[in-house]
C-alpha cells in the first residue's frame, strides 16, 4: 500500500523555534530588571508595578511552554504513540498526524510513514510468500512420499512389474528435480533481495554470456551496447538469463536487446518472438509462483527474481504492450560512471 503523503506547507524550522524560545527566556530577567529600575521601591510591600512584572513574566513563561508543547513535544509524543500502535499491528495508525509544528518534524513524520508502509508491505509479502513456498514444496514432497510408500509396501505375493517400479521411480526423480529447481530459485531470490556486492556490467558482455548459455536463441544487440550499468556481473547473469530462459520456454527463437542512455539512466528493451503473454496474465506475471508452465516444471519465480534483483540495485522492469506475437520488457538501470 502506498504511504500517505504529508501535506507540505510553510512551517517554521526547529532551529527558528529554539532560537525564539531562547531569546524569550533570556529576555525575561532583562525585562524584570528594567521594570524595577524604572520605578522606585518605596515600601516592603510589592508595588502594583512589581506584581505586574511578575504577572508578565508568568504569562511569558506560559507562552513559551505552549509554543514548545505545540511545536515540538506534542507532535513527537503523537509520533511515538503511532509507532507503538503500529508495532502492535495497528495498520490504521499509518496516517498523517493532525499537527506537525516544525518542518523537521513534518519531514520525520513523512519518513516514518514511508518506512511503516514498506514494513507493512514487507510483512504481508513474507506471509504470502511463506504460504506459497509451503504449498509449492508440499506437492512434490507428498508425491515422493506416496511413491516411496508404495514401493516399500509392495505386495510379495503380487509384486509390481518392472514398468510400474520404473514409473514410480521416475516420478520420484521428477519431483526431486522440481524441488531442486525450487530451492535454486529461492537461493537466487534471497541473493536478489539481500545484495552485498557492488559492481558493473557491460551490455556487450551480457550479450556474449547469453549467446554462450542459450545457443538455441538468436541474440542480437542494438544501440549503445558498450554502456555499463550499475549491476554486478553475477546479478546481471541471473536476471538476463531468467529473461532469456523465459523467452525460450515460450517458443522464442529471437531475442533482441536495444540499449539507450538518458543522462545517468540506461534503458534496455528486451524483445522476443515467442508466444507472448495473454491479456489476462499481464497483471500476474510478477507474482511469486505464477506460472503457465507448471506441468512442464515451471516454478513461476523467474520474473519475480528478475524484478527483485534489479530493484535491489536501483533498477526497474515493466512489461510493455506489444502488437502481434512476442513479449517486450523495459529495464531501467543506473549508468555506471567510470572514474579517472
């Protein structure tokens, strides 16, 4: 869910508030001294002028306390209360405060709203992802267990034929291969979402690597292919290999990369001539475990890994509208500026 935005308007800075308060506090004794020097003390009783001076000082003190409460302590206390409510699971607390007081507190509140929104989204994503992982792993595990139990409990008097045994063993091997593929995808996704390395990749090198790994595809490059993007080579290999593999699995024979740069951003268009993506599936392709090739061993994690990998290095990917057959993605990545 997108975080609500703080309404921006003019607000005094925290420094201004502090300086005004300090000047007011420093002015209090000066005003009292000037007041008493201006009048002659004629008795031990407090003169009306003295009472007035004390009253003025008291009122100024109350004014200073109100200003500090209204502009600093009040909004901070409200922000703390919101934090505690969100920590207890109250999503409704992710909303702007009624009053911010100072510009710094308004900016702090906006950062808080952004962070809280991301944490809530992350929590929901992890919960949904865990449910999907459990479901995806349960199916092959159940099949392996069932086949193994049938082989173990084979009737001695009416034993299985060799063909039946081979059938169950083939099922076990196929499910084990699927489990291995799922675990490999999970490792790639974990690597994508927790990047620890910085680096760069040249588009020409990416093209060479794809041609070597996917000889069945005719891979071509156009535009500024000599440009380098801020994506480590290992991450680039995983991301672009997933796109190429996805194209190959959908019957593509051609894969073209068109590269252009605009200032500090590189735009890479990746188009194939495969069967394309139906209109009904366009909104679901980046969802974890969504696959139209589940019977052929598809895990439905490839495009999710690509998006996570690019996002963790400041990039984006989106599906473009195409006419006719084929699929086209647009990738944006920061350009790697070479020093010296």
